[in-house]
């Protein structure tokens, strides 16, 4: 555990070249309240859409989230999806993108339609033919130039034509000439295309298809991975096995790593997270076994998130730290969104209240208990220090943001604490979309920030009763005489 904890901050020190198939993942969220009169199908009332890079682009997202520097080489079409992807990739910090354009080619796009946390439909638009030979030569030439400038290379093959034909072999040869290792996330049954790769990462099904062998037990997986390694000269085979964890077969033998997931909400993109964490670890100089254990831990974290998610160093550090600390309730806005989505998948109603909470007093405790009683889970938004100063004056807050958040997180009635920099919580409310918004009865409904927004998505506003005689401002005044 000490080696893993020490390895987490080192993940930011490496640089990785990623070459592979990029695609656009679209998530269309909404609610279903009725069935279509035209056919026995649900009608999705859309309320938001999210787009993000998928495929090899998701490996890049994960590497960026871990803090590694990334060079990315791929191909898009001359269509709107390709333009959207170019903007999304280029907008990520720490990425040097080389997205080549092939005229007339359709960029792969996967659209997922979701309601109440469940996927209703996925619609794919894609072209899987190999890219044009001249473009293929140009891609290899660019990648060869980037190989020597990075610590390690990843070939992320989704079978969409970028890594077709001899491209993998040429890139592996170039990497070895430059003294760099190559990780391959494979596709298809012909693993001879990746011969000589340093690490290959099939999942259990892919391993079975590539070898024609059983993969239903530890012994069977080890035997199949050993045969695959010997047949194609791989230095190591890392088999991802879902709920059974991972198996690593290399020159030292076989090692099994049990799964780390506490809860599984969505396995989308978990393989990309494994490859990215493994690559970041090896690029930073970690031992293979340590990098694999961190990748296994990252996989356990990401399947507990919703959608094609990423893992941050803070997630890994938290997973390696004390498991019951109340400080784990203090999260970023992004982490709060992920947790709220997980709660909704369980059918739980999310409540929200907010304030400065400068000096916690019985009136606060009374309000928070009522807020928690109105919902299944309660998120508390607190004004960041700069926000408090703007609202209350230069002498406030009395306690800094970290101290205020820690005190709130220690309360049983509070499930998450999120700080916001703005003067009002409106942006945070619109992101979280709680079913219940709670404020004290010293407000009228018309004065509650976010009331119209909450009611617009079917939520309600609750005015909680107050304990008389309790006020932070009055308490501060008494303390100052």
C-alpha cells in the first residue's frame, strides 16, 4: 500500500503517445413519463446533452485526468462530428493533438439515450474501412516523430481503420528502435499484427477469441495468456476480467489481482482507464506490478462512476486512504455530479441546501436535519471564502472554507459538501438538478435562489422551520464584544 500511495503523485511525471481510433460519445439525458401513441416505445423528454471524446480519445481523457502529458495522433472525417472532436481534444490541458482529416470519411459517433439512469438506446454512426494509404503513411511519420519525445506509446485499437494493416507493426518497430515500450489495447482475433508489443491488454472474451481457449478460471486464463504471449513475442499480457480483477502473465510468472470495485454502476470505458493508468505509471518509472495495481484500483473506481468517466489522482489517493473519514464527503463539483447520478440510479431523491455556515450553531443543525428529512440524500453547498467576503464583508469568514466544510461533513445529516465560488448557488443547482431545495423559513418562496429552476424540472422547494435566537452574525458580534 505504501508503494501504491507513493506512486500516485508520480503519475504526473510521465509523457505518453497515444495512437488509435477516436470517436465522439454523446449522452442524451431526459425523462420518460409516457409511451408514444405511434408505437409501443417510450417518449424521451430531453433535458441535457453531453459530448466527450471516446475510444482512443477516452484514453487521452484519462491520461489528462491523471496529469500525464499526452501526444495524440488519430484521424477524423471532414464532418461536424470531426470538428466537434477536434475542439474537444484541443481543449484539454496537456495534450498535443495531431488529428488528421480524411475527406469524405464519416467520423465515428455513438449516441446514448438515457432516462432515470437507464440506457434506452444506443445509435452508432461509423466507418470502419482502413484509412487512405497515404494518410496512413503520414500518420506513421508523425507518430515516429513523437515516439522519441515521449516516455511510452499506447496503441488503442477500436477496429475503426486507423490501426489497420501494417500500421501497428511499423509503430512497434519504431518505438523499439527509439528504446520505448508499447502498450496495445487490441481488437479482433489477429494478434500477430501486434507482434513484439511490450504489453497487450485483452479482456477475458477477447483472450478467448484470440486463442480459442477457455478463460473461465484463473488457471485457464493464465494458460491462454501464456500461449498468446509465446505465440507473438509479447513481453507481458494483462488480462482484464471484470468482476474477477486482472491477471498479469510475464517472464516472472503469473499474478492475479482481485477486483477493487465496491459498487458497479457503469463499465463503459473501464478498459481505457486501465490502459491509461498503466501507461501513466510505466511512463513515470513505476515498476510493472505497482502500475498494474494502480490500474486495477483505477478500474474499481471508474466503474463506480456513471457514464464514460475518468479517474483523478485524488480519487486514487482517497481510495488508498482511511475509508471511513468524514472528510471523504467533501468533494469537487465534478465528483458531486458523479455521486448524485449514482444516487439517482438507486431511485433516491436528492436534496440541496446552501449557506456560508461560518460558525455552526443549533439553528444550522436544525435546518440541516429538516433538509435531510425531506430527501434521501443531502448535498450542502457552501460559499467559498472569497464569496463570503463579498457577501459579509472583509472580516468574514471567521473560519476558512476547509474548516467549515470539515465541520459540516462530520454531521450525520450531511451526505456531501461542495464549495462554490459564485455569490449564489445557482450554477451548482443547475448542474446537480436536485429534487428538493431547502431554505430557512426566514425566506419567502420568491426570495429563494433557484426556485424557478428547481420547479422547472419537477422538483420542489421546502422552507424549513427555524430555531429562534440563533444567528451567525449575532454570534460573531457577541464574540467581538
